[in-house]
C-alpha cells in the first residue's frame, strides 16, 4: 500500500497531548486502585471474623464454653492471610481480626455482637 504524499502521521504535539491525557488518567486511577485493594482486604477480614463468630457459636453448642485462639479448628482454617486473636470466658468472647496486607483491625464482642472497626 502506497502512502500518498499528502497523508502524514501524527504530529509531535498530538502525541504529547495523548501522552499527557494518559498520564493524567493513570494518576487518577492508580491511587483509587490502591484504595480498593485495601477495602477488599478489610472486607476479607470482616468476612473471616463473621465466619469465626459462627464457629464460636458452634463450638459453644458442643462444649458449653467459647474457644480460645488455636483451640477451634474451624477458626484456624479460615485463612492464612487473616490474623484472628480471641479472648474468651465461659459465657462470652472478644475476637479481633486483621488482614496481613491491611493496617485495620476489626473486633466483635459476643455472643450477639456486631463487627466494628477498632479505633
């Protein structure tokens, strides 16, 4: 295919403008992506904590006491990326959870508590 002499490619200014637009869009998108990753890690930690609450209630049904850290296999099997810390007594528990890639901790007091972010 022959190129006619009156056809030209992009000018340098057009290429610079396109690169500037792409750079601006990337500058906006990359921080948002990082924010969404942290939110996903936090959601994973809250989901694991909810699963741990269900495991605590099942453990209580079987043993009439709540599980401590490491004593309930269902809680131990939740995720290798989630750290769960449990304090308990015979009739209540307090659990904390954090994803390894996040700085936020979440907690729940049970039985019957709601999952909240720690201050």
